[in-house]
C-alpha cells in the first residue's frame, strides 16, 4: 500500500484579507507555493468586511487546488485559526450555526465552503503576527489592498449581509433582542401574574423566543382605576 505522505503534494498557502473602511471595499491576497514555485492571486470586492476577506482568501486558495493536498495555511487572522483549531466550527454546527449566546454565526456561507475544503484536503492552520516583517504576509497584505485600491471593476460579494444590530431600546414586536439579535414577539400578560395594590401593570410584554429575554415597554403600561381617579396621569 502506498504511503499518502509520499503521494500527496505539500502546499503552502499564505493569505491575508482587508477592507477599508470595514465594512467597505475590500479584497484578499494569497500566495500558493509548491516545490519552491510560488503563484500570487488577488481579488477585490465593492462591499465586504475584513473578516470575510480573511476567510475567503483561504477558501479560494484551497478551492484552486486540483488534487487532494497537504496544505499548510499561514494567516494573521486569529478569527480563522481559532475557529478551526479551537473547534468553534464544530460547536457552531452542533448548535445549528448559532453562537454560545444564541446569535446566528456570521459568514456562514464561507464557513461552509471552508468545511468542504477541510474534508477534501489535509489542512493545518498556523497563525503569524501581522505587519511584523513576515515576507509572505506583507506581500499578501499588499496584494489584498491593491485589489480594491482603484475602486473600479470590483466584484460583488454576494454572500455579504450587513451585520444586524439591536436598537438601543426594544419598543415593538420585531425589534432585535439585545442579547442574541433574534426578533422579539409580543406576549399578553397573564392576569394571574399581576400583583395587587400596584399602581400600574403591563398589558403585554416583548419576549425573545430564542434566549427568553423579556422587555417591558412604556406603551404597554396600564394604570389602575384607583390611581386614575387620583389624577396620576
């Protein structure tokens, strides 16, 4: 039986991503090296994020390989390295692509593409300090930034979805939960839960169906008849 160590090519993949501003125009730069021969690639996008470009550079580099390979990836992105080496991706998959807080994982489309490549190739991830004089990292940084510098003929990052942010206040059904960014729903207050001798009660409340966080809103406040007679409002 052949030993795969002698039949499977050993590839080095150096990658870097950039977006300026973030989100904004961005791109990635990669270097593929085999048997001392290096090839450079880059691509720019009109609207994306730094993290997406960090992932996409590695994914696209792996997708360029025509045969199963032993690939040593070098990146300055702790985000990517930890996602693989610390098994974040495995945890996200078990939780239906949710984080530990219940929020949806960002960049799912790229993580899924990366998972496909990890099944096809033998990949190891190595973190290198960015902007620290590492020749290949510095070169990839130049390639990434140059790919979108002229801001013309840029590609569309079709998988990019602007990050959802919770409003400062939760006021109505459909607003995003502050804890996990899930749309809240309206729930009628049970009269069994109302406390006696309270000046007011809440006719309804807003509930996050995911993490069960509750939000009381001013519009739901109802004053007791006794307090109305005292002229409290």
